[in-house]
């Protein structure tokens, strides 16, 4: 059993932040970093437990084509393995995925242990990661003191 991490690795977090920067209107329903209790029980050796895995929601209508991303990330040296649409890719080999969740609604990305701090662009074929404006709310006007 892989012990449960307190937080996901910077590399895993970067996948979701960069995906949102490229596709701001994307669906995030199936996004995931750390596992639920049910996931831990079902798969105690999941890389989600260690914080070295991330799930990215499939949303072709808003630009997130996980079928394409699955193929492209096979060239990324940080990738330990990928699961999507009933297929698993690892170390240059692809075959049917036999786990209970076939990952039709998301792409599972497991990250190699020595790459957890690498936050470089996960979607390099898209160009430079767009800068995301952080909206800072304007302060509320001061209340006028009543006399």
C-alpha cells in the first residue's frame, strides 16, 4: 500500500493549472489529485496516494481532447504511465486496461518519482502557457460614519 500524501506534487498540480490556462472554460468534473477514501480502498497502490498522479477531465467541446493528449504525452519523459478510454500506455507499450474504471471521462497521468517538482509545460505542443490574470477584488468603499 502506498502511504497517503498530504498534498499532490507540484508537477501534478501544474497539469490542472496549465490545462485551465489553455482551456479556461473546460469542464473539471472528473479532475483529481489526491484520492477519496473509496479510491484508496479500491486501489491502495494508486499513484494518487503518493501525490504523483492527476486526472484531467475529457472535454473536447472546450478544447480538452484527452484522446489526443494521451498520445502526445507518451513523448513526455516525466510520464510514468497513462490511462484513457480503456487503454494504458507505459514504457513505450500500450494495451487494454483491465482495471474497474476504464477512464472514459478523464485521462489519468502518473508522474515518475524523480519528476514531482517539474512544473514545466505539460502541453508544449500548444505553445507557451498563457499567463492567467489573478483577479484581485477591489476593496469595498468605506462606510460613512453617521453622526
